C-alpha cells in the first residue's frame, strides 16, 4: 500500500472538522510554497516583465486609479 493510499484510508475515519483542518493545513502549505516560488522568481528577475508591463500601462494611463 502506498503512502497516499494509507492517507486516503486514514482520512475516511476523520470527522468533518478534522478533515477541514487537514484541508486548511494543505492549502496553507501550498500557499507557502507559492510564496517561496514567487520570491525565488523575483530574485532571479523572472518577474521583471510584469513590472515593465505595469509601468507601460501606467505611462499610458491604462491602470485604474493612476492620476496624471
């Protein structure tokens, strides 16, 4: 039996509240990984194009809330 199968079988015995806590923990774990990846990508300059796009749109007044 694989670890995933064991986990699936174990979750069948959990209450709804316990399942919700597991889901919350997994989501938080994924968001942390996402945040780490964003920081890594930014440090490597991979997100530079996004900042350049925003600057260009701001220059052309396409960004909402931007004043002249």
